[in-house]
C-alpha cells in the first residue's frame, strides 16, 4: 500500500470488472497479460487488481485480513479458489451444438440468440462457430441454400443470412398489410353478408310470374344457369318456405331476388 504508482501510469479501460461470474483463472490470466504489456511490477498488479473487481468479488477482497498480501500470488490464488464455482456459468464451444432454431423462430431471432452466447465463449474458434450455427438451422430452404453455397467463413454466412432475413421480413410485412387493407376497404364485405344493390330505378311490370319467366329463360338456354349462389345469401338456416327459381335455392323468393329482377329488366330493355 506504500508503493507509489508510476507518474504516467493509467488504469486500463478495456477490461471489464469481474463481478463474481465467469472463470476466475481466465480473468487472472487476462488481467496479468494486459497489465504486463507495460512491464509493470507485481506491486502494481496488487495495487490495481481491486480496481477491476465489482459486486461480490469486491466484497470478497475487502474481507481479506489486513496485511495478508505481500505478493500478487497472495491475491490470485485465493481469488481463483474462492470463485472456482463461478466457472460453471460460462459455456464452452460444445454448448453451441445445443442451440437450435425453433420451429416458428425467425432467422433473425435465431442468429441474435446464437451470437449472444457465442460472444460469451472465450477463445471460440471461427470454424467451430460456423459449423454450430449451420447445424442449428431448422430444415428448410435457407438450410438447403447454405448446404449448396458452403460458406467458409462467418462473414460469408452472415451475408447469405442477411439476404434471407430481408426476404422473410418483406413477406411478413405483406402479410400484416393485407388485413389492414381489408378493414379499410369498405366495398369488400364478407360474402355471407353480401346484399346486391338494384341497378335500376324503375322496373317493368310483367304479366307473368317471375318464376315462370325465369324457368322459360333457363329452359331456352337464353342465359346460362347460375352457379351455386353462395355469394348471395347463406343457406344455413334458410327459410325453406321461400324459393328462388333463378338461384335454385331456398332462403328468398324470385320476386325478392335483386339479381333476378335486374336480369329480367336488362333482357326486357
């Protein structure tokens, strides 16, 4: 504690403080390797190490007996032993093989989840990362594309993935737009609620029943027989006391049928 740090010495800002989670041995190795680049002494290591501790790790250091540290090993060895159990929270490269794209998980979400875990694995070999992310893809067109393209680097894989993500998101955007379009377009009613609007202001008065005229027209092939009138009225729960000769369907009468009335008026005119 009586050692005076060199005048031009500055603490490293690129090293994240250890908070009790992670492999303590690897953290000590990283700390010493970064500090010794500047040829610092063990006294400097001892003085600076507490500055790179946080949370439970800093609490542990403050609980050490006063005067118990005379060299850096007096810190590093107890530190490694005390936080040895924290190493289980760090995944190794084998864990990447357990990350699989969900059945309904988008490619973007899968890659984000995979990358977050991959970044937490120290000294991860690029080839292992590439193999794992390809193996985790669910069966489909993109996996087939990757199998054929055979990207050799993560950069090549990300380039292919970006194109597929753009396509997926464009398709999703089109799907979400369709319902809004239908809601805004008031002219497109549901077929079950379809009610024809009369085309004429006045209609010719015939001296014969509409049913007879319609049957005559259909028998003479003057017009084609209409298909099932599913778009006119729902036949479910239809009133069987009412029958339309034109649609050949129960639920409404020929006299009440706007389509039949328009047809007869058009032929009459």
